[in-house]
C-alpha cells in the first residue's frame, strides 16, 4: 500500500467570472435591461467587483463557479471538506471501486519522526490492506469490506464551489489553525483561482490577510508571515504559472503548522 501525495487541478470555471459577477451586481441597482448592462460593465467589471466587496454585497459572487479535481487526499480530508455544504462533490466510491493496491496519505507529524516511523506506519497500512483483501476473498462485498479501511486511505474527487463559497472556504481553511491537509489543499486552490480571477480572490485567504485575525486568543500571531505568503502566491499566479507549478509551490511552502 504505497504513500501518495496531493495533486490538484482547476478543471473548468465560469467564462469571464469577473464580468458575470459585475453584471449580476449592477442589475440589483439599475433599471436598465440586461443586454445594455452587459455593455455598461465592459472594461469596468473589476471596479464593480471591488465595490461589491467593499459593502459586503456577496450574493452576485454566487454566479461564478470553479471546478477542481483532487487526488492524493485522504478520507479524513473528505470528511472535512464536505462540511462546506454549498458545493457539489463527486467522489470515487469505495462501494463500487475495489481498492486494489490502494494508496495512503502519510501525516507530516509521523514523517518527521524519521524513516523508522514512516516504515512502521506503512506496515500498519499494509496490515489493514491485508484485512480488506481477506474479507473480499471471503466473498464479502466491497461495500462491507471497506469498513476496515483507515482514514489515511486515498480518495479522488471532482468538486465545484461558487466564488462566494470559495472566499468563505479560504478564510477558514487557509488559516494556520486549520488541519494541515485541508489547509494545503486550500492554498493550492487559492493559487489556481487567483491566476484566473485576481480581481475576485486577490484578498482571499485567512482572515488576517485583509484585516485583523478573527481567532482572538487562539491567533497564531503570524499575520506578517501570512501576508508575505499570500503576496508570494499572488506573484506566482500573476506570472501565469500552470497548475503543476502552483501545486509545487504549495507542497514546498504549506507545512504542518499546528
């Protein structure tokens, strides 16, 4: 049962998401027809989006959506991300897909203990896999044999969030107090959408990037570091970096900080 690693890509998104949001927002304050409004926002969409953010009118952001593909993530992460209910998920089924030689996610805290600890963890995963295959061989259906599989088991998913939900997701999951695996996923997603729509996501991320830390006494007190990290990601996204380069930056810079 081999170790696996996070892989994230942006599969698709609303064409010209900035204009879609600006048009929807402008409609709320105008008696003009939609086609004339569309002409009116041309070349001015970023300014309209900035104004919508400034007075917290966020419902127009729901008209732009982004679809991601993620592999090398654990079932533990799946349990966390599906708590974000304003999203759509398609997940590899453990009921219909037999986990032949499945992969697992190694927590950094165990990897940090050294090679012996990592080997011990792998041996434990292999033992669990033997139990799984033993039940399959006994005629137990995959939907029941999977009950012995651990949270570390890899899954794959395609999921879609609108821009408003993404902004909320980033505020929670990019924070250093978020669990390491979903935080790493969130920062990678943030880089991908900043590349496509910096006007929307330029100030997205943990709450301390655009204002004061919302965590109160639980704050990590590293606001300067978080802002520097955000600026570095923005520069990478602005350079037109592809998905692989943004993923590589994430794996290098987002670590277990808990």
